[in-house]
């Protein structure tokens, strides 16, 4: 009987162990689902936040560019500002309209119509935010409704000042709320997951799924905005800790650059739905295994009593082996899932290479950026992504590291090359991972072509006259001062020419300003006839020309030819064909004395006025006090 009791106890123990293992496996599956859901929520909220910051960076650069151009060139006409807004509107994504106000809040120009409507917006929050604070930066306001288009938009604005810091007005961009919603939908999260983009004050900017309640609800009194944001910039929670109205998992991330907060939530019932199906299977497996064990135990007791010790030992060994295999398998699967989730949800290209500069990982963003599939890139040298393979030496790959050195080694800007041969600028940040095996280098690559193009356009706008294409006054002055310094250093001749279109006001009054603009363009084209000369528009119809390596006699000969060429020039506006003349003032720069550009330019202007008084269509030379 003792043996029977022991056998029964052993059978019960085996059943208990099997049931316990099933319970632990079920619990582990439950925990894994929670971990995966939490990881998805956290990664999604951070990815959406980075993309939202990148989008508002674009709008900030657009408004900063407008503010800089209008601030530097305070003399722009309303038509010129309107054209500038139209061009910026065309190249800025997801913007309903752009506008510029004067210092009193009155509309100066919009990108939608010319002239601008007679409207004062000094009471609007996106205007007062810039007047109340001189360093407000980019303002992002709660969504408003465009009554004409019946669509929501997010107002953004920037302060316009001149070089002296004087407030000139405000530049405003109406951001289409659909563009922000596209950032949320691009995450392609499973059904039941909720993404929201808020202002830090609690106003909803975009919601997924989209609903009117999301935009009208007062979120400011929820736990997230009333306490959590004050304690930590990001986090993840259970049990409705974010909004307090449901049992849910949630994560949030807030921007240090803009007043933006992104939340990602999912109900616990949605997360646990797959687990409930698995749990039912575990129960069925447990019952079946218990019955099977009982039957096997009875059969074994009756038939193989003599071998009971060997059977017990084998069963025990199998149980421990299964535990170790299951634990290791789950650990490896979870680790691989996390790594793959990070690689494939990253918005930037991620390329991992070994110490031999051979690519071992190539994520989806890298495939989209360079045009190569992962299969084409793996095993190849990192240099094949660069137009000049030797440029790989600019990346800090395969360099020795020390224990106290930061894992982020260095950031570089350089050119890359896609599969179709297109070259573009990238920003590459390289980090080193060191473990028991060989070191791996992680290259995080960002396409900065748009930023480079914007910087080049801003440089061009800052030095070029928008109408004629010649240098503006500031750029012409700087270039002329350089030529004067060079002429003074080497004792070389230099002549300044001041040129003005005759009776230009009569042309504008008679034929209209568009025809006057055609005359200025034609005049600028005639003036750009000699290589090395510096031509600039000084204001209105007045131009300045710097003639290096040209003495007084050479300048007079050039002025005679120029007058003749201008007399032969004809301008047609489709209805009229007209000719025009100019008056020219010349002065030679005294390189041996203390002559300055300002003094020489004043002499040239006096000579120009003398030419006007003598009947126009001629040049007058003025050196010192003699004409």
C-alpha cells in the first residue's frame, strides 16, 4: 500500500507540475502581450512626436524665412510680399494659406488673393502671442475652423522684426489638420489602438481614429495634463492613468522644442483578446494532459512497476528541459521582436556594419532612402552608398574606443548616392556597440536635401533683387567694398556708375506698374553685358554699376556704348511697344587717398542729377568738385 500511495502522490505531483507549467506559460504569454503592447505604444508615440517636430520645423523655417526677408527688406511692396507668399505657399506642404500683417494687426498680404482683404487680426491669439513676447519663437495655437472652407486648421505664427529689433508685424501659416492626421495614420497600428496629438495645454490637434468628440472634449483636466506632464516628459502607464476614463494601457511623449504631446492608448480588453483564446487552449491542454497522465500512471503502475524509478527520473528530466527551452525561446523571441520593431519603425535610415565596414543590417527606411533592398545591401561595403568611396573615411567607423568614451562617436554631413545615381546630402550619426563579440557600428542616416535647398534659397533671396535678378543694394555694397579694398591694395583703377531710368514715373502712370517692371527687367539685362562688372539695384529704377580695372576714359566709352544699346532696346507688354532712355553719373574712385564708397556714390548721384538737368539720355562724369 505504501508503494501505491507513493505512486498516487507522484501522479498527483506530476499533474500539479504540468498544470503549474501551463499556468506559468499562460501567465508568461499574458505578460509578453503586455510588454509588446507597451513597446508598441511607446515607440509609436515617440515616432509620431519626431515626425510632428520635423513637420513643424518645416513650417518654422518657412515663417522664419518670410520674417527674415520682410524684416531685411522692409521696403517691399504689397505685390512683392504677395508673390513671396505665393511662392512659399507652393513649396510648403499641407498649408491652407500664408499671410503677413503690419505692426497694428492689419493684413498686409496673403497667399490666396491680391490685394489682401481689409481685415485686422490684432485680437487673434496667434497675433497677440507674438506681440506680448519679443522671443516667442514659433507659436502653435489650438485648431480653428476656416469658415470659407469649413475645414480645421492649426495656426502658426512668427514675429517680424528689422535688424534693429523693431516689431514690423507677424507672419502666419494655417496648417491643414489633415497633414497632422496623416502622421498618425502612417503608423499603421492594429485596430483598437488610439493615437492623439495635443498641445501642452490640452487642445487636440489630430486624432486617430478621427472623431468630433476628440476635438471638443476638455482634455486639460485629465491626469496627463493636470499632473503627469509636470513630473516627467514621457512615460507609460496602466489602468487609465493618462485620461482616467477607461482601463487601458497608455504611453505619452512630449516635445522639448514645441508645446506638443503625443499619446498612444489601447484598451486592456483589446490587448488581452488573443490571450483569452490561448488561455482556453491551455485549459483544454491541461485537462487533456491530466487525464492522459492519470491513464499513463495507472497503466505504468500496473505494467511497469519494476521500472517506476527510471520512468520518474525521465519524466522529471523532461520537465526541467522543457522549462529551460521554453524560457530561452521566449527570451530570444522577445529580444528579436524588440530589435526588429525599432529598426522597422525608425523614420531615419539605420545601417549596421562590422569592423570590416561590411553591412550586416539595413532597415526599411534605408531601403526607401537609397533604393536598394536589404538583400542587395547586406554584405557589401558601406562605401557603395557614397558617390566617392573614399569619403567613407569621414565616418568614424572602425576607430578604436575607450571605456569612458560616449557611445555616440560623431555626426557628419556628406553626400550619398542612391541606386538610380541620384546624389543627395545626408547627416550621419555613428555609434559603437561593444559586447563579448566584435564591435558593431550603427549609422543613423537622415536625408537633409530639403534643408540644404532651403538654406541655398534663403542665401539667394538675401543677396538678389527679386524683380530684376541682379544684386540687391546690400549685396552690391558689400561686393563693391571688396573691390574697392582690392583696388586700393594694388593701386588699380575703379569707376562707379549711378544709372536711373528717365521718366520712369510717367511709364508707370501711363502703362501701369507691370509694364514698368518689364522696363526694369530689360534694363537689368542690358546692364549685365561685361564680365567682371558688379550690377545692383539700389532702389526703384536706380541701379549701381561697379567697373573694376576701368579708368575714367574707359568708363566714359562704356557709358556711350551703354546709352546707345538702351536707346535701341524695345519693351512690349502685349498691347504697347515702347522705348526708354537712361541718365548716367560717373565718378572715378581715388585709390590713393581716403575716398570711401559712400562719398564716391554721392558724387555719382550728383553727376546723375546733373545729367537729368541737362536733358537726360546722357552721362556726366564728376571727379572731386569738377563736372
